[in-house]
């Protein structure tokens, strides 16, 4: 299809040459060539995306969503590689893909990047080259990823520069909503085990929230109120909310606990640069 379009284009240019001056024709051909390259590049991007999902379908993996925002990031890196004339995961400024995606403000729980170059715009050959590399193949078939962005840039006499950026996107929930969901789940667990519901007090909630915020900033929490007596703290740090019940399940089923506090803060840290939930659960016994 790409070859057919190329033939039609040059035929059209030849017909026009009979009635246009050489100066006008040069300008027209240059604009036409750029438009053609952009169209050709969009076809390469689409075909690479389809080939990635065909590989995943064959193995029963979920197909990836195409991310326009991630593709803009990938295209910028392809442009950077084209200017230097070489492929690299590091940008001219020394930034890694991890640095670039963090700076761009993306939230993620997993990321990966493939880079390649090709003298010819044949997508199947480009894809095969990537699949023949263990590291690139792993990214294409990684079950943790759910999004991909693809950026392709052409440089004359240098060829095509390709970047594929992968991530598992984080679906963010409001902190108050997360807090309510966990409180409800805790008391559902207690009722299922014939225990009275915990009373989440404002004083305990406020203190737990301060602890969660401090934890997000790698700071030590403020001293616990002395009048609480026997108290257990549970700190949970997770980029997703999947499976966190298993962390607090056994703790909240202790009969002596009657009151509790829960604080949820979302932020980024050195360990979780793509963002995560910082959760503090305070369990208080009745003395």
C-alpha cells in the first residue's frame, strides 16, 4: 500500500512539471515530500502498533492501548536520536527513559522502552529486528504493560529512528474515596467474623493522615497521643490497591481493637517514582 501511494505521488509531480516553473516546482516537491514522509511515518507507527498486538494476541495476552501522550514522548526521543544519528536510551542531556517519563508527569507502576533504527520503512523487518532481541521482545510481550506509545522520525541519509515506550498506567482514585473503601472493607471483614465494627474517630484519622504524609516524605511521624494506650501501626506503601487486604486482614480481626484511624496520601518517592499510595492504619485497643 505504501509503495502504491509512492508511485501515485511521483506520477502526480511529473504531470505538474509541464506547467510550472522550476523554482515553484522545487518548492512544491519539497512540501509534497515532507507531507508524504509524514503520511508514511503514520503508516509505520500504525503497523508497528498492530504487529505488537498480534504478537500479544498469539500468546493470549491483553492487547495494549495506543497512547497519544506517550507517543509524543517517544517521538521526541526519536527526534533526539535522529539529530545525533545513533540509537540510545539516553537523551542528549543524559536523561534515561525513566527520567523523561517522570519529568513528563506520567503515573506508572511499570515502564519499558525499545529503540531501533532502520534504513528502510519496512515495518515487518523493523518488528522482526526488535523481536529477535531478548530485551526488546520482553517489553513487547510483558503482561504488566497496558499502554504503548510509538514515535518514528526520518532523517535523510540516516534512515528511520524508532522509539516504543511502554507503561502500566495508574488509574488514580481520590484519597478520600480510597479511605472510605478501606474502612468499609475492614468493617465488612469484622462483621463476617462476628466482631463489632471498628469506630474510626476523627482524632485517630487526622493522626493517621499526618503519618501517611510524613511517610510519603520519608519523615518520621509525630509522637502518638499518650492516652491511646495499646496501639498498633500498619504502614502500607503500594502503587496499586490490588491485594492490599492481605496486608491488614489478620491485624484488623483482633478482638481487643475497638477504635481505629486511617490516613491515605498519594505521592511520589525515590522508590516509587511513578507514584503510589501511602496508607497508615492505626488500631487502638480499649483500655
